């Protein structure tokens, strides 16, 4: 079924946040304390075991100045990539696409080459 044209590997936004904290020299315990969440919850997010929620993204924005939308968009893209690797989802996708009377493929983008 494939990944519908996405060639990159899905990276959980928690991994990106983990790198951000490390680059700023902020420990996980310090950060968890600063944004008033449990260390366990933060650790699960940073290790990709828990999703970034809207509330969490707002807390990150308050602490680091990175927009909440940035984290939520990364989480949405990650979720979409993971869904597109599931055989059950993609099988249903293909079945619906074959019978849908409303489906119109997106036109290929015009890309100028130099």
C-alpha cells in the first residue's frame, strides 16, 4: 500500500523536544518541575510513549517560547505517518478510494526545474 508519497521516517515530536532540552542544558527533572507535570509523564513524551497534547504544547510554549502550534503540528504529522503504515488503515483507504464516487486525485504540482 505504501505511504502515499511520504518518504521520510516518522519522528515523534517528543524526540525533538528531548534534543531541544539537551541543547539548552535543561534536565528532564528541571523541565518537568518548571511546567508542573510529573517527571514520568515528561519522560514518556520524550521517549515517544505518550502524545503531545494541546495542554502540554501550551506549557512548552510558556517555558521555551516555541509556539504550541509547532508541537501540535509535529504530533499530527507523526500520527498521520504512523496511521499510513498500518495495513488495516491503508486497506480500508484503498477500498474506499476504489468505490468513492467523489474521489478526484490532486493534480500533480507544477515544479519548475532549473
